[in-house]
């Protein structure tokens, strides 16, 4: 009987086994509410925010290109 209760407890987060009795875990509802929190909403679509996003994408693109081409150029210079 105890092993079956342990199997139930390990298979389900809602149930909690204490002294051979199965009880409902009250923290499960609170954990579920925390999982539904997605954080801050996206910023509004304004010309200023579009400009900031475009600048950020440009910087990320430049860093990505440097990260892609720098190893190749260094390899070419060292072994070329």
C-alpha cells in the first residue's frame, strides 16, 4: 500500500503522501498562478520604439557578422 501511494505521489504534483494518507498539495494552485505570469507586456508600437528596435537589430547583425567572419579571417591569416 505504501509503495502504491509513493508511486501516486511521484507521478502527480497535486497529491502529497503523509502518514499513508493522500492529501492535496495547496501550493500547486499558487505554482500554477505563477506559471501564468508572462511578465511585462510588449512596448507600444511607436516611431521611437521602432527606431530603437532597428538600431538594436543593426548592432546584433554587425556583431553576428564579426563573429562569423573573424574566425575565418584569422584562420586564413594563420594558415594561408
